[in-house]
């Protein structure tokens, strides 16, 4: 995936200037700019935009995978950006509209790869926005200056449309694959392979269906029926088979270096620690992923514990105040990020790629749906084990794998030999059945598998299910509560005031704050 991000973003900006956006993103038209851009470049731009919120971003911090322990590098408060000052994804979607138009302009048939994946992009980005904000403009959106003040669709209406787009995308991709269409270009993820994209579309559909579990009885959405239909018909709805099918973002030193490089890590290697939320889970389960994500806490090694002792790995609580966190971090109380893996190269070659939509999550989503009774013919235990195994393998953990342990400065402390078989044989890991205990196991393992990938999905899943328990306190702000949503962007209140006010009133009794409970969670 060696492409020039700077060039891609330049093309994207050119198109946005030509296309015209809503009045809150209005740009002046430059008559000297080109009037046409290849659909393949617009496709690449939309794909590139999917690469945000992945490894070591604020999303992963608020997913409680790592935390700041020094104020200069940020706090762990949830009552701040991005929750109180975020943005919408309509600019990316404007490019998707132009991508579809440019494909047709170049002579493509109505059913073509860009049209099929355009529906997927719509589903992906409208789902993301609705997960964050609630009701959003959909039907009247993307009309540019023709409709600068689009009305908001209800969240239920959003998901009726999202699911329809995904089904249409799958159907169109199936037809294109049958016809051996090879016209897709510009794919930085899946090598222009439509069969791989069809698997991604269906795995994403399962994500969306599971996210609607609170509304599983809705007869308009038919969530259970759609879930069962996908699993019952693998010919029509092919699914990912293993990690090779993951939609993933691969880093490189030239154009998209890994977020933690040897240079920038020196600024934070004593200012950030692994969160107790994930380490409390992995250490309690004797999980070898502990060795991959964290270093042993210096204080525990000084006290005589060995690098293989799970008790030597101690997380910092996001609920603690910054003063306590800073003092303890400097004293070596907490485990640090595994710098040898995540900060030793500019290209991230020692780290895993960042999953956007992946096989491990798909396995757990299927296991969860079966646990909930949505597919009677399925075996939740098999999918649960498949998900754990895939997550472990993705991080390089197999039977007899040797993991090198180092400190925060990348000094090697020794090695640990791990066993996936032994891990799965533990009573605490063996699936407890299609009941609440089994469901909690699925959700716990799904959370661990989200480590540094899949954007905000770990947060969205925790918000929906309460699993695992996120740590809160004075350090998390918001009166020690986790937020339930993002506030709408400030520009909405001024540029689309009437529709904005109506949406806030109908959903949140007129108060646009981070504690409003959207329809999705009711």
C-alpha cells in the first residue's frame, strides 16, 4: 500500500472545490481547476479516509486501551473533544458521489464496481455518523447548493437505508463477479478484488445488525431475519474465511508512517501507559496477548516478579486524576506500551497492520447473534474460538511462539514461550453456553480483539452492552459518567439551525449534550 497520501488528499480537495458542499462547508469555485478526475483516484481518496481513528489515536485512548499519564500530552476526560467538538463525513461522501458520476461519465454501465462500492461507502460513513450523533441528514444530504439545509432523518430511517445500501452493494458485487468485471482501479487495500470486497460488505453488515441489538424486535428492520439470512446462504452472502480477508491499513515509512516512530515515541515513552481496563482482563485470563501489548511494570520487576508473571503487568486506571497517574507512572507502577513492537520502526513493520473491518470481529459478531438466538443452526462456541484464535494469530501468537519482552526503552529483558492451546483449555476461557455468562465471554474477547484497530468499535460495543466495565472516576470527567454520544458540530447549529433544533428536540428534549440517549440504545 505504498501510495502518496499528500497527492491523494490534494485530488480530494480539488474535487470538493468543484462539487459544492452544504453551506457549512462552502468553498469558492476556482474556474482554473480541472472539471474531471478519474473515478479511481476518488475511490482511493475515500479508502484513505477510512484509515483514521486506528492505531494509537484518540479513539484508542477513549476505547481505554492506553491512557495519558501526563497533562501536557492530554487528559483522559470524556467531556472534551472529540465528543464536544467533532465533524461529519459529508466531504468524503461528496467525493463518493463524484466517484460514481465520473465512472458513468467514463462509460461505465449502471452496475459497475464504483457504483457497488459507492453504496458500501454510504452505509459505512452514514453508520459511523449516526453511531456518534443519532439522527442525521440522509435523504436530503449530498445535494450541495441545491439543498444547503437538509432535514434530519430519524436514526431508524438511517438504518433502514444503511441496510438497504449494504444489500444492494452485495447484490451488485455478486453480479459483477459473475460477469468477471475487472474495471476497478485505485484499490489500496484489497488489490481491486471484488470477491474480497463482497466479503467485507457482508462482514460489515453483520457489524451493523449486531449494533442494532436493542432494536432486534423492530419489524421494519427485520434484524434477526437479515442476520439469519446471511448465515444461511453463504453463496449469496460470502463471508470472510480468515485474517487474509481483513480490510486493513498497512503502514509504510515514506507516506504513512506508523503513528509511533522511534523519534516521536521518545516524547511519550514515560507519558502514556496501558489502561487497566484491558490489562485487568488479559492478566486475569493468563492471556499471552498481555506480552504483546505491554511491558512489565518496572516496580513489579524490582519487587522480584519475572517477565512471564502476569502479575507483573499493571494497568493505569482512566478514572484516576492526572496527578496520581503522573506520580505513579514516574515511579514505575504501571506497564508501558510495548515500544519494541510499536515504536521501533518508521514503517510499523514490527507491529501488526490496523484492521478496519476484520475477521476476528466478524466471528464474535456471529457468536453474539447465535447466543442471542438469531440463528438456531449456528454454533456460538465454534465462532467464539475462531475469533480468539484469529485475534491471537493476528498478533503472532500460536503454540510455541516466542515473544520477546523489553522495557519502555526497548531494552530486551528476555523471552516468553506461549501456548494458544493451553489458553483455550482454561475453564475461564471455555465457552459457557448460550446464556449471559457466554455472552459476556464473547463481548470480553471481542473487546480484547479490538486492540488498536477498528476505530471506535470498542467504545460503541461497550456503550451498547456495558461489557467490559470501563473504568471511570474524577479523571474521566462528565461527572464520572461515560458519554452516550457526540455533540453535533457547532456549524450545524448556525448553518442548519431549524433542522438541527428539531432533531435535538425530538431526540434529546432540546439539549445537545454528550449524555443524550439515542434511539439505537433504547
